[in-house]
């Protein structure tokens, strides 16, 4: 089904889209390199990983400690 996996900041602004489109059922992996959509390194802090699949949305908090 249709999937969108993105990183958002505490203000709800999209920082980076990791996956968007149609995918087959089953387990998948994604890696975030702590860069925004423009390729710039983000500051340390709290971010959220948001997965939208079909009509469902799942959000998890992550803390990036920085370099």
C-alpha cells in the first residue's frame, strides 16, 4: 500500500522524507543519517518518526544527541 515515512521536529515541521510511495507488505528498514531534506546536518534534540500506511499513522519519539 501507500506509505510515507518522515522525520518531523517538535514544531511538527517535516525535516526529511525517508520513504514515500507504494511498497509490498512485510518488514522493511530505513536509516536516517541525521540530515534534513537539503542534506544539512540537523541539531541535536527531539524529533519524531512518523509512519503513515494506508489510513493508519504511527509516531515515535527519537532523541538525536548530535556529534
